[in-house]
C-alpha cells in the first residue's frame, strides 16, 4: 500500500478521486481545494468528540 505523504506516491483527490497534483496536494486542483474548504466552513465535516459531562457543560455555560 502506498503512503500518500511520501513524495512520488499516488493518492486520489479526496473530492473527485482524480490523481492529486503536487501544487494542490492532496487535491487535484484549486477547485477541489475550495470545495473542501467550503465544506469545513459550512460544518459539513466535524471532528468527533465525546459529549461533555455536566460539570464541563456548566463551566461552558457560565
């Protein structure tokens, strides 16, 4: 299996699955990079986290 972090390795663009280019790595183009950024801005992506316990929730609310 190839490692996408190593130079010269193949990894498809995570948006359109075309081959990535070095200039826009890990994407194939500026368009795909912008699509990905837009998904982060609109919160289409999220990082999973455990729910806060009640003590942490009270601290956050204050």
